[in-house]
């Protein structure tokens, strides 16, 4: 297995709006990030992925780009960016930008030209279709964020496609000019020295040509897999992108793998394919989503998580590579979803990173998870910023599927604002994030959960993250190696060994809020070294080991 820098490296995702405000307008910015690079360095981060920083009207907080070669004024200037890049490189850290190639903002010049007439040079940059004879949209597709995926434009009497909001028209990748324009955007940033791209919903670039109606009753996952993602030309486009752009730079691509499974992942990331360097899969992040976000949430089940990780091992047999994450800006906080954000906050946050950091693949950490930041409780829809949550709420007021109280509760449980509340730096007012009114409510628990406090405390979640990330750098076996699993059917503990020819690590992870007696036949317990423990002690028994609530242990044979 060839381990190059982006396979070994730890990625830290920054949501710039919420990371650190240096200008005093309540919105995080580039200089704020630059001022915290020491922090990343001290955390043993290798690569920083910054969510979109391009000019945008912010209908979807930067995922609606109106100019790919300009910096969002709220975030600063191009010189601020150059300084950030420079300093990161001086610190030996890489910067990865979030490219949004599937759609632009409706305020992008391309779209403004495109919508202006039926026969302009930009008309084919987007996907326009005639109405059905009764004036209704070309098909019954719904957007990811609620409502129809088509919007009628009076001026030219046609509908345009938007798989997300109506402010995010989908680009027409069939058009070679669109592809060339996007490749130019990529070269512009790579020539500046950026080290790669996270590619937003990149699996949606190729559209299924028939635009046929979705059958009534089709589940959300199936809709994505069969109608939206993995279109017939996707691999041609990615191969072209790789050969024309990426392969000319020492940079990597991480595709957001909507609709990617262990069955098709190797088509995207197989080394011989020359498409993407890794995909970011959603099996874990969406494991409890039964039928579309908010609609129906299944209870946490460790057996599901174990089987997902197990199945993903197969991809490596085909020479592929994946990115692992338990949290990002689109999901609720990981400790609130997978752990226990109350009495076992500390132990469970530490245990979860132990699991994630020892799975094969590139580890992605989302800002604030290293502190165990938790979900927030928003009392009223007016406090909710996220367009996906707001659309859900207001659509629901019309359909009356759930009561407004239940809808708000669902947003509190699952909504994206949970992950977007500002970073908690210290216990001063506004958590040290800004000097003025923050753009989004700060989680009131910042007086207990914040960077300053956790730096001082050697037993904090942050200190534990530093420790495990340092170990991950030292022990390549954390990032790759063969996998042997024990107690596969145990719903409360996850026990596995990772090994190479001479070395191994052995892990015990408890997902239980009570002590649990694990029978395990250590044939050489006395020869093992305890590498990491999220409690002070280890309770070895005559038949195995007694795990405390959410305890995690890593042993090694050397
Ligand atoms: C991706 C982004 C998400 C965004 C969407 C549309 O899923 O992660 O934040 O809203 O794409 O660009």
C-alpha cells in the first residue's frame, strides 16, 4: 500500500463563517483562520479543508458561488487568502478548497447570461427544459432541499434544473465549454499553490439523460442512487478532469460521495482509473436516516456501524481509498448523535475519535468536534439559519405532516445549524469568536466547553485528540493495515485488531453507558503495551476485560 501525504494526513474541516472573526462583523473570516494556524499545528493536523470561500450571495452559505475566482468579501481579500496559504505552507500544512462544480449561484454571470434569452452563448451552460403541455415541470423530481427540482423562468418560458435550491442552478456538464471553464477555475487556484479540492456533490455532475419521472413511493436513497448520482458520463468527466488538471499538480481530490457505495467506489477511486484520489462516503453519517433527512430517524445501532466499516474494507482490496468522518457542516454534532453529550460527554467523545482515527482511510475532523461541541437547542424558527431546515419547516406548515413543534424538534435533533454554531474559543462573551453580534447563535455551553479551558486540562477531549493524532502520525497502522474483528454481533462493544506483517494494535471500544464485562482471550496480555486509554485505569479480569462506560483502549504488541 502506497501511503502518500494525503492518505496519511489528517484533514481538519473549517466552516469559515463560524471559525474565527477577526474583523468584528460577527462572521468568521480568512484572517481569523490565519490567526489560528498555531492551533491546528498543535493539534497535529496536516491538511485544512475550508468550506467555500468564493464570492456568493450566501443562500446556502457559500455553496452557491457567484464568482469562483473572487473571495467572498465578508471573508476578506485575495491577499488575505495568499497570506493564509503562505503561512499554512510555512507550517507544513496543506490547504484544500471546497470546489462547487455541480451548480452555481443564480447570480453567477453565466446564469444571468443563460437566462437572458433562448439563443445566447451561455444558454447551454445550464439545463433548460420546456414545460409539459399543461405547463407543469418537465418531470416530478424533488430537490434535495424540498420543493420541485425545476423552476420556471418567465422570460424564456422554460424550466431550469436545480437539484438543491432554486438559487443553485445545475451546470450542464455535457457542454465542453462548461467543463473547460471549471478546469480553468481549478487551475487558477492550483497555480496559486492550493493543495487540492474537496469536490462538492461531484457524483451528480452527469445527469441521467431521460429525465424520467420518479416512481411514486421510491425511497430517498434510491432516488439519489438511481436518478441523481452516478450518471452515465460521470467517469468520463472525472477522468478528463484528472488528466487535464489534477494530474499536473501535486494536489489531491476528495469527492463528496453522494450515492457512492462500496459496490461502485472503486470506479471512482481505483488507482488505475485516474479519477478521484478519495471519496467521502456517507454510510456512517447517514446510517440512521431511513427516508430522507428529518423524515424518519432510526435508533443508533452499533451493529450497523460495524458492518459499514467492515464492508468498506473491501474497497481497499481493489486499490481504492476513502475518507472517514463522523461529522461535518451538514449533520448534527457527532457526540450528540453517536455518543452521549450528557454524563459521558468526555468519555464518549474520546471513544468516538479512537474508533474513527483507527479505521483505514483519511481521517476528517470537523471543527469543534475536537472539543466535543454539542448540538444546540433553538427555540424558534427565527433562530434557524440553514436553508434546508427552513424549507423543511415552512413546507411542513403547508403539508401539516408534523406539528410545528415536532418539526422544530426534528430540526434541533438533525438540523445543519447544530454543526454551524460558532467555534467556542474561550469563556468570554461570544465565546471569543467575535467582538460583535455573531451571525448564528452561540451554544450557551461555551463557558464549560471551550478551547482555552481544554488546553489547560490534560484530561480534556482536546488533549486526547492531540494525543491520538500524534500517535496516528507515528503509527502508520492507524491509517491502513488488515482488519480482524471480534465479537461481531455484540451490540455494545466494538473489538478489533489491525495488523501488518509484524505489528498490530488491538482496540476495545464500549458504546455502553454502564460497565460491561467483555470476555476476551488475550493469549499474551503481559506482552502488550497500553497505547491509549480514555480513563485512568484498565480493569483486566480473569476472563477478559471490564470496560467502563464508553471506555476505549488501544493496545499494541510493540
Ligand atoms: C453539499 C454541501 C452542502 C450543500 C450542498 C449543495 O452537500 O456539503 O452544504 O448545501 O452540497 O451545494
